[in-house]
C-alpha cells in the first residue's frame, strides 16, 4: 500500500500536507534537516540522507547507476537491473518495495519519535525485510 500511494504521490509527505492546507509553509522542510521541501521525489531519491540508501542497495547488489528524477522512473529503472528472468524481476520488485518501506518508516521515526538509524542499519533492515518476504512467498516467485 505504501508503494502504491508513493507511485501516485499520495503519501502524506510534508509537501502533500501543505498542498492540502494541513501544515504551514514553514513546516515543509525535509525531516533529514536539509534545506529542501519534503516532497516524495526529494525524500525517496534526492535527499542527501535518504538518497544514500539506494547507493548502498545498488552497491550490495553489484549495480551502478544514478537516481532518476522521478519515483516512477526510479521504479522502472530498478526493476530492469534484473534482466528478464521472472524470479529475479520479482525479487527486484520486492527489494524496491522493502527499501521504500524502510525509508518511510525511518522518516516517521525521525519525525515522530526523534530517533535515527544510520544508513548501514537501514540497509540491514532492507535485507532482513526483503529476505523474510521472499522466503514467506517463495512459491509465488519460482
């Protein structure tokens, strides 16, 4: 559900909350403390903190690329890393979803609980989550 809302720009990012008149303009700043407004594209791709997650994931997988400008382009690019094998493509989808979920949970932890994980902890959370999902649903991917 999180990824579905993200791909449709329906997550309650600060930018979306501002557009709905829920928060004021001065509250739109990224939770990572950078000087940009917290839009979905910024938070998940271009933020100097959360953008590092994708670098770590790609490094772990042995891929090299740059982040596209939009979330949809990023999703499409990420799934092409697997080639055409169905099981690899499914795992790449799952890994992308796990990464999105971990970033969103970290954003909320920073915003609502004032706690921070480092980037390597986030990568470990992505690995654990993706492998547990894959193992639980491995029949669907073979």
